[in-house]
């Protein structure tokens, strides 16, 4: 009787050892993929990326024809869909009265109310969209960029409901038929996922500025690191009066608008 | 012990054994499973060995996807030291491109040779570009090379190399 129990315990131990042996086997399999990944020296890095849009300069540009919008949408294969209910946009023009409904009144910034100005994802420090995403498809990177991982997006559109800025669009239809020009260097999206501005994380990785900043004809857009005192955005924000969209919500947008006091 | 109806049972058993093991006998002559390496008209060596890629290519892609999108690591250092930009673009540059003789293939077609065979539905190409005119030329400067730039084997190697690595 005793012997039997002992034998069984031995067997159990042996079996456990055998199972444990499998683990290193699997680990070896996983590490067969070389994992030492070098970051290219060219990549632009920051503690917190931010954008400053000088509405005084933006206002003066008469002939830019929304260069920022077109450059972005061309670069990222954002479709031009006629049906406004299926519209997809990363950056767009909006009247000041719609962007800053609580900050403009008939005296302060009256001129801004009718001015069309660029609007895009604010890449909030406290992004409501990432908090509601059930799959972790949208998340905030350590450098402050709120990105979308379309692979994980299930199209629930919670993030669209959560975003107070209307920065997100849903692909109600396959965007490819609506693309006039296709940039083969950037993927399109599929039907059923949400998309938005990414602060051009793919360009930053190559050491390039965001497409809209590069395309702006009047130099109204600046992009840089809020944690770097030498950064152009910090200098602009120190020396000018700036406003942000819906600051009362506590989302802490990273897109600042410069206005005259 | 006597076996009744042995004249039926024994041949029947033999027949059953033959039929049951038929797939083995049919495959014994080196029968083809229908798999072959994806076409690679440019003759560039693949990022890793053929045996490794044959088994692990999807694991590599899934890992790349997570590392690029979620961690921002965009450069793959192969075991032989070559540097590659992680992404389907890198695959498409060879496997989804027309060769010098104008024979064109898309990466989607190359992939579906096997994935279609096992009835696996790939939705990569709903968003990623399966081919791009001039993709190879555009890829070259995008292959970050800290050490050895992969010798642009290109069309030269394509003529001498029968089978892609």
C-alpha cells in the first residue's frame, strides 16, 4: 500500500518534471525569432509631442487651399467620401465658433468665430478614447501620441462617443474605392474600423515632421517636444497667448492654438 | 482454435489494411503537398533562412505588427546582421513584384498559394498593399543599414539563382 502510494508520487513528480520541460522547449521556439531590434538614429523622439497652430498666421493665408488637409489625407490614404455620414477625416477645417464654443463671445475673439481653422486629434494627456476602448486598440504612447492599432479595432465606436472633439471617423464602407490616389507606402484601412490622426508617428520614425506641418504654406503650424525648453513649441507657448479646445474637460490637449489677446 | 469464415475475413483484413494506409503509400513516392516557396523574381535573399521562414513567417509578421504598432520598434535585425524595415512592405518588395520578364505576381497571390490550400482566409490585403509599382526601388533606401547593406542582388542574382532562399 505504502509502496504503491510512493510509486504514484514518484510518477506524478516525473510527469510534472516532464511538463516543466516543455516550457523551455517553447521558450526556445519563441526566441528563435531574433529580437535585438535597433532603433534608427534618424527617428525623432520626444517626452511629449505637441502641436502649436498660430491662428493669426493661418488667418492670413489666402492661397493655401487647405494644404495641411490635403497633404495629410494624401499621405495616409484617407478616402474622400461624398456621403457626409460616411465621411472620414484626420484633419479638417472648422469654424472657430465650433471649435471653441465656450471660449469665444461676441467681444472676445469675435473675429475667430467665423475663421476656418484646422482641427485634428488633440492627443490628450488624459485621453477619454483610450479609457473606453474594450480591446486596447487605441492607446497612448509614452511620448504622448494617441495611436490606433487597426488590427485590434473591433469597430464598437466607444472611442468616437468618448472623444469630445469629434476627431475620430468610422469606416462605414471599404475606403479603397473612394481613394483617388493611393500612397503605396502607407496602408489603407478596412471597413469597420475607426481611424484618426496619428501625429504622423510613421514619419517621426523616419525623422520627418508631420505631413500637415510640412505642407503648411504660411508656417502657422509648429511641432515639437513640450518637455524640451529649446523646442519651437515651448518657445511659442511661452511668448504667446494660447487656447486649447474644451480645457474644462481636463483632457489636456496637446494641440494649442495661438490667438491675439 | 478455429477461425470460421477465414477465407473472407483474412483477405478482408488485408484489404482494410491497404485501404486504411493508402494515404501513406500514395505519399511515399514523394507526392507533392502542393506547397512551394513563394515566387521571388528579384532573387534577394529572404530575411531569414528558407526553413525558418517556412515555419515561422506568420509568427514573425505577428511579432513585427505588435512591435511596430505598439512599441514603435521598426527595424528588424536578421540573424545574419542585415537590417530590415519591419512590415509587409518588406515582404511585398520581393514577393509581390513583377520580374524583369514582365511576369507579375502580387504578394496576395503568393500567399494564397498555401493559405488558400489550407483554406485560411487572409485579410492582410484589405488594408496593406499587395503590390506596388516600383516598390523595390522605393524599398532600398528604407532598409536602414547600421552595418552591412544587403548587396542589391536584384536582377543580377535572379538570373543565377534558381530557387529563392
